[in-house]
C-alpha cells in the first residue's frame, strides 16, 4: 500500500504542477483580455491551455483514487506538495526568485506532511472504507451473511 501512496502522490503532484505551470505559460498569450471572438480564438490556440486542462483532469482522477484508500488528513496535506514543486520549478523555468521566507515555508510544508504521515497508524482503515461500512449498517450486514448469519 505504501508504494500505491508514493506513486499516487507523485502523480498528483505532477498533474497539479503541470496545471499551474501551464496556466502560467498560457497566461502570457492571454493578455490583454478582451470580450471578443479573436481573443477567445487566441486563447484556444494556446497549447499550454490544454496542458492545464490535462493537469486538472489527471489530478482529479488521481485524487479520487487516492481518497478511496488514504486517510484524509495526511492525504489532504500531501495534496499541497505542488506548492513546493511549483515554487521550485518557477525559479528554474521562469527565472523567478524566491526569498528565504518562502524557502522556510516550503520546508515547513514538507515537514508538516511528513509529521502527519508518520503519525498515521499503519493499520488504520481509510475514512471512505469506514464510511462505506457505516452506510451499510449492521442490519444490512446481517442480511448478506457478513456477520455469520446472526440476526439483529
């Protein structure tokens, strides 16, 4: 299961980062915005716009898959790793500079995610699995034989 989380969160971070960096590139060709068909066509001609859409769609499906298995607290925190990856890649790709305070914030984000992950018990069932069990209810479990046929 640990491999699933590592691959899943790496994919989620990759898709989210792709979306944000693609919007940055697409935005360069989108200004100045106008209420005209020419502007809309210029925007739709930007290949980076489609990279952003791919990133968001990929992130959505990856996130839904992760939520099925991962505990929500660490999963939600880890889903924000793209803040760190976008910060680092924007310096490399766009020449943007970041301050020591931004670096400290990025370190704090990663440290917080690590603390949440380490604090999660190994045998904890995911919230969605527990919610599904609660939704079925004890009377339904008895009907399908899940409790050995005992009636309630």
